[in-house]
C-alpha cells in the first residue's frame, strides 16, 4: 500500500520538477545551433524526419527541438514512465517500448506513425547500451518508413557525468551549450542493413564531434 502511494507521488512530483529543472537549465545556458537547416528543410516542405541522438544527451533535447511535433520512443520501465510524463510538459508524446520490453509492439506503432505528420525520435543506443552504438531498430525504421534519419547531438561546457552505463550528462547552469544536426541519411534500396547501420554510426559519431568542436572553437571544452 505504502509503495503504491509512494509511486503515485513520484509520478506526480518528479516529472513536474524535472520539467522545471530542464527549463531552468536551458534558459540559463548560452545556446547555439549548428546545422539546423538540415531538418528545417524537410519541415519547410511539410515533410517529417527521424531524429536520432545518443541516450546520454537526452535531458535537454526537448528544448532543442523546434519541429512540427514528435513521437518519442521511450522505455516501458518505471524510469521510462517518469521520462514520458516529463516530455509531456513539452508537448511531446511517447511511444512506450524498448529492445527488452514491448519492443515489437512499440516498433509497429512507430512504423504506423510514420504515415502521420509527426517526427519520430529515437535513442539508438538506449535503453541499456552499449553506449554510443547504433542498434538495428533505427535502421529498420528508416528502411521500412523511407524517412531520412537526421543525427542530433548536444554538448555542454560545464556539467556532471553520472556513473551510469551511458555516462548521462547533467549540464550545469550558466555555461555554454550547442545543439548540432547532421546531414540526413536515407536508406538506399540496394544497400544492406549492415551498411546503412555503419553509415549511421559514422554520421552520429561525426555529428557528436562537430558539437564538441564547436564549443572548442568558442574557447571552452565539452564535458
């Protein structure tokens, strides 16, 4: 009984507080955008994309998204429920599931949403890693939906890295931050799943380096 009450309290309080913290951190940072023209070109034409970013950069991503609306693949775990409710404060809906829980149903749901005017958002190394390693889900989503995948990254000059599998980033306030978008990748009909996965892996890594290099060009290092 006590555990159920505590769980309900956490679900009510943590997402609200988390959304407030995210907004505070975002507005306290000096933010720049790099490569925003890549997704914007599709949005201007009324087209949608798949946004792909690493799991450790999740915290402030909702603030860096300025598209027509997104559906985010989030784990079906209790932690995922907290994240999903937090994202709701930013007007973003969740599709619940992962490679270990509800993955097939969530993938089918995402694929059906690819026919609707929403961007799809996925962390290709989540929810349990390996860190910064593209899994097959995003590759299959690109293959079956025909949508372009746009790499997205966030880097901060100050912050804390947790000792989690992904080394989750908590930016400190009053530093610098940058969102970086890479060039879109489209699954070619004659290429294999493995080849596209390798192309996406390289593009994700390159875009992450671009975000960090941008901060260095501003005279600060990325955490």
